């Protein structure tokens, strides 16, 4: 399942997880205690301490690779557009978009323009990731499930991860929806469904000045609401060195702490500003006789960049994608051959709609495309700031860590680019900040609303200009400042915002007292009042001609407190009514142009990736409040719809009474391999709803399950940082089965938070994984050192059913000399050729082996007990390479099983060890064939090799012995597995 690609895309590098070779680490890839220290609290949360910022960045990358190896690999594939090579056909749509949008190329550009010191800092993080990936991957079952080893990170990979994470954050596909609404329902209806919709955020943040807190110091709190992934999108972490000491929520794969942090002197948090800063251009493209592509611009036709790439698909044939870039940006929909964009110029669904093959001359931007039809325009390009400016804002990240005051923070944020955020901050000196940060281009208002024509210069960006970024008095009225994606501070920068309900409710709750503490913030985080229910319940109150059952339903819901509590059956009844109303509205003639058979979701003109933004029923569900208030339906029709729904829901409730809301409203997180580790604990039932402060957002009219919700919660206390609190949906570890994989879920589900521990004496010093017992003291660790094999970092770990856990750890020649000498000098090891060696000779031999970059020696531990000596080598760097024709991908091994003692009682002992060794070898996709060379007289070893799938090769004569070659191919090994 390799990834084959052509121009402009990064190929996989072999040797995944190899040590980075920095002076901060020994050559075996294990972190040196002199480089950094790793502490963990009782929740397995990493607290890192290092001598300087570069060593600390490396430590952050290393620990993230240990805890989140599979998550990092998933993100790396997502930015490269190679996910389908692991996950199969379901990931092709994303891969095609990422390649067409040229995200990897943009990341390289942005990295190339970083300040040198920032580039070195990002590079140190990447070195740490690469140092830790092999060990982290050995603990993650997902790699074995897909038959892959982790790929090596490049210096620019974190920038690519940031891009792929946020490329859809500003919701540019909504412009496709507005274009369809304008065409089908009329220009005056373009923003009819304007409200918080698919792909947008529901985050909350608030700042209380000292006048409203018990301590007299500010408190900053909130919760980013976004699509919840397992493992989580935020990583609780502490980063400390002589320059700074910061706790916060990092994004795995990104150095530093971008969004939510507390340095001790200043704390900050963000929400999505809902700004519009990405534009879609309707392109006219044509194929040239030589197979190239031309685009029409303001000055006429010109040659556009074009090349093809191949997407490898696990379990299916590869797919080809044509990558085209015009002067506006990469073409993400359609092409010169007239379809939405699968094969070169082709569509995802094998066809295109209507008149897509026709020329589009004469388009006049501000109005609808006269040739668009319901099947959409022929080609659309994406223009966004990082592609244009070559900047993401990463130079800001180290400056945030060093900030001591809000003024420091404010100055740093002037250089922020992507995404555009609203920021709240406060410091211990009484300073406060409330501003927008990011890059919004200056261009016509029409660009914000819809797709505009590429050839018209009126829709061009003003080169080098950015929109002014609003700011306001940070304290706010009454010492309260709130940010909740609502239309407010960022209004001049956007089109669609979240309804005002969350922001109003937070202000109402906070205004009720002046003695707030960190511990009391949970009451705000978990508030469940659904203010947006008012229009539907008002219509229900006046619905005419209801039957007895419907009247009982009406009376019950009008007495309801409008809280979407988990144990509330009234909340369930309201959700049933809302769903029925949504579907009846979808069937109303007033909306017929975008519903049913005419639903834009059904159009083949757009890639499937964008269809969530084009589906009518979710749009109606999210915009229900406005559709029931000022929508296109006459008031009498709205009353009739609600009355009919009340009758239907009441009748159903008579037969099946509603259960508690929490039984239906369950978390449904995104997982790359959702069926690998089924875990019902990861899908708790929760209170809340889309417009509650506790914004656990399902899709009204589609499902009560929710995928969007609080991806973390935080409380930053400026009086005492140790009184701060935080929580994430799952845990610190991304490793299934770890003690800290799901340990925070029960607390998160009920709205509790865990304390931020800042006293180093209360933390557990360890270089080990969060799932291991962290209670070893520093003195014990120093005493144990590397002498005990079981305490060394493993390069590979594998559980073998019915046998135990096999770990491969590097040989320490000095510490292991007695063990090794005892093994290799026994009569049973005569074929090893070291029977007469002294202890000193054995030590010198393995010191020499350890000095070679092509040869390695490992102890194999079975449940912590030494069980075998395992050596690897590159055949073309070994004398054996002179005895046969070495193929690319050949990899040599030697194996010496420990003295039997109790091992003989375990059936299949050697075969079990071989299973782990072969798993270690073939996790690297560059390794295609294992080579062994047992003594030709060792018939027992040869028979064992044949039994496990090796093919016997020729005899070879070496100075020390006559050997028999045997080979095991990757294909044979996978068949055995």
C-alpha cells in the first residue's frame, strides 16, 4: 500500500521513526535525561521541563509521538492526501481535495518563509516526533490493523497539519449552497438559511474581571466546540524551561500552545470569529492541444499550472487526479473537461450535470451565473490567505509562550493569519484584551457571499492589504466579556454567525453573582437552556384545531422549563416535534426548489466532500428559528405545519412514550478506524443541544446523535494558576487500552473538570507512557538507570496471544555483558561462533555492532524477562552481501533464543518470538524481504524457518562458516499474519 504520486506532492520516506541524530539524544533514539524531563500527573497529562526552548520543543514532539502516534500518522496522511492508502475508498474524496488544493505545497511555502529561529523551533519539535514515533507506534494497534509503519515527518509537516485541520473552518462551501439557493429560489433568498451550519463552530469563552470573582483576580474560561475526534483534538500539556512555564491545550502535531494557554502571568483563549477570508472563483478553463490547461483571466487566456497525481487506495485500484492552479488559486471543483473533479477534469460520480461543457463567457459576478443551472458551474478555484501570502502565523507561537502581559500577547497576535479568531486575555497586572486576530483580505462584498467570476478584475483582492481587525474594551459591561461566535465584535468581517442565544445566556449567568471561583465555572459550561425553542413553542401555543392527544402534548411542552437535560423526557418530546417540523418544512412548496429531488445534495456537479454543506434538511434544521419567524412561509402555513407535527408526534408518544434525552443524544466521535476498538464508554449520553451553552450539536431533522461538542473545557485562574482546571472528552493517551485512554470521559460527560497541577513535587517523574505506573521516584529512576532491560525504552512492543508481551530494547554492552556472555558461550549456541570468547571480547563485539548505523542488537523481553538476542543488519553493508545478489528491500536478521529453563514448557516459544520479530521488521514498508543465514549444519534452525514461511536458498561459504540462506517475503509474512 505504498503512495505513488507525481509532481508537487511528497512521497513517503522509508525508515520511519529513525532517530533524528540531534545532540540532545543518544543515537539509539531514547531521550536523554539531560535533554529534558517528563513528568505526569495522576491523569497521565505530560508536564515537560527542559534546559531551553529548543530542547523543550523536541520534548513536546517526542511525548506527543509516544501518546498519539496513530493520531499523528492520521494527520500526516490527511495533509499529504494519502489517507486512502490506509483507510480505503472512503478517504478518496478527502485525498482528492487536499491534493487539488495543494495543501502540502502551501505548507512548504509557509515553512520556507518562517523566521530562522521559528523554523529551528518547529524543526526541533519534528525531530522529537520522529524520535518517538517508532516506540509510540509499537503500542498503537492501529498500525498493525492497516499493516503500516509510521512515516517520517518533515520540518514543514506541522504547518500542513494546521492547514488541513483548518482549511474548512471558514466554511467556504457555504458559498456553493448560497449559489444554489439564489439560482433555485431567487436572489432575494440567498441568505434565507443563514445561521450556524455544518462545519462551523459553537465555541464559548468568557472573561470575568476581578470585581466579579471571589479572589479579586480575573478568571478566563470556556470550551471550544468542534467536531470531536478520538483521540481528542486537544492535548493537555505543560511546557517549562528557564524562559517560560506554560500550561494549555496543544493541538497534537503542532508545537507550542496556540489557542488556550496560561503562562502564570497572562492567560488567553479564542473562539472562531466566523470571518469570511476564503473566496471561490468561477473559472473558465480549456484544454490545449498538448494536453495542458489554459485559464481565462482579466487579461485573456494564459497557461495555468497543471499536473497529475496518483492516489493509492487500499483494497482498490489507484485513482488519478489532475491538479490545476490558476492565478486565483488551486481549482478544487471541475476542470477543463467539464465535470466536478475526480479523474483529470472528471467528476466524483462519473458524470457532470446539464450544460457544464459550455463556454461561460459573459459571466457578471454579482448575480447568478446565467449558465450555472442546478448542476453548478464547471470549474471553481479556491483563494485563501496562506496560499497567497505564504504565511500561517507560526512565528506567533513561540512568542505566545514567552508572553508575560496582555501587551506581549497583543503584539504577537498582530502577525496571526489562520484561522481568524476572537481572542480574550487577561494578566495578573490587571490588563485585559478582547480583539480579533488573523488575516482577512480586502475585496468586494460579493466575494463573501458567493462564487465570483475569475476573469473580472472587480473581484480581485487588493494586493498587500488586509481588513482592519476590530477590538473593544476587554472588561465589557459589568466586568464581563463573552465570545460565542455571535454577531458582535467580528461582524464587519463575516456573513453568517451563530445565533445570539449562547452569548446572552452566558452573560445572564455570569451577571447573577460577584463571587465567582474556578470551581463554580462548571455551572456555566453545562447550562442547558434552549432559548431557540421559543418560536416553535410559540406557534404550538397558537396551533388551531388540535385533537386531545396533541393538546396534552402542547400543555406538557408549554410547562417544560426548556432545558435539554439528559434525564428530561420533555426534552426528548421537543426534539421529536422539532424533527417532524423540519421534515414538513422540507416538503412545503415554498422550499421545493432546494428539497426532495431538487436537493443540491443530490447534484453530481460537486465533489461528495462538500455535500454536507449542500444538504437541505440540515440547513432547514439549523435555520428553523428564522424559518418559523420570518421565513418564506405565510404565518398560517407555519401554524398548520406545527399543528400537523403536534398531531403526529402526540400519536407516536401515546404508543411509545419518550425516554430520557440522554439515551438518544449520544456522542458519536470521528475515528479513523472506528471498528478497531469498540468502546461504548466513548459514546456517552449527554445533556445539551445546538443552541445551548452546552452545545452538543446533533443535526436537527437528521439525527439526535452529536459529533460536535466541547472538545475541551478550561478555567484559567489569574489569582492562583494551581486553581485552574481543565478536561478533555477522552484522556491524555491515544492508545486503546491505556489507563488514560478514556479516564476523563465520565467527568467530561457530567461537566466536571480536573485540577491543573503546577507543583513539580506533586507530579510523577517518568520517561514512560501515561498508561504505565508513573509512581517511580526520581531517585529510583536514577538508581535503576539503563542497566535493567525492562526499564529501557522499547523500539517495538507486540502482544502475542497466549504467549505474552514481547518488547525489543537496545542492547547495552556494558550492562548486558554477563547475560550475553552466558548465552553465547553455551554449547547450544555453538553455531553463534563465540563459544570461546571472554566477557571483554563479547562486550567489545557488541560495542562495535552498536557503533554501526547499519547493524543493531536488541534484547527481546517476554513480559519483562530477557528471552532472546535479536540482531538486524543491512545485507549490502555486511559480508553476506558479497555472497548473493542483494535485492532492494532485503533486511538481515540473526536470532539466538535464551537458554530454555522454563521456556520448554511453552509450546511454540520460538515461533511466538518470531511473530514479534517479523512484525517489527515489516512495519517499515521499505523492507520487502527478510534474509537469514543459519549454519548449514543447523538443520533444526532451518526446519524452523521453513515452518514459519521462509524459502530455502543456496549455500554460501563465509570465512567463519558455511551457511544456508533463507528468505521470507513481505507477502508471505502478511499471509501468515
